[in-house]
């Protein structure tokens, strides 16, 4: 498992630029029991879970967002 401090960026529909999301986050990369890699972003200020990426479908460049 690997964890590090990480922010997020936002891109609006039809826009070409990204803007920073000011929330502080943490990115965790870990393997589950089946050795699938999971990428998890959590809000460090509130401890709230934001999203999980796992290689289960072809959405989002080979990853699905849960």
C-alpha cells in the first residue's frame, strides 16, 4: 500500500483549462484480496471518501469510478 498527500483538479464541460479543488486530500493505492489495484482519494480535512478507481470496466480509460 502507498499513501501520499494529493489534491484534485476540476474541468468544466466544454472547457480546456483545469482549476484547483482547494480541498486537501490523500491518495491511497492498494491491492485487495484478488490482487486488483485500487486507487482511493479521501478528503484529509473531513476523512470523507471521495472516489475509488478499480480496473473492472472500460469506463474512464480502463477504470470505473465508484
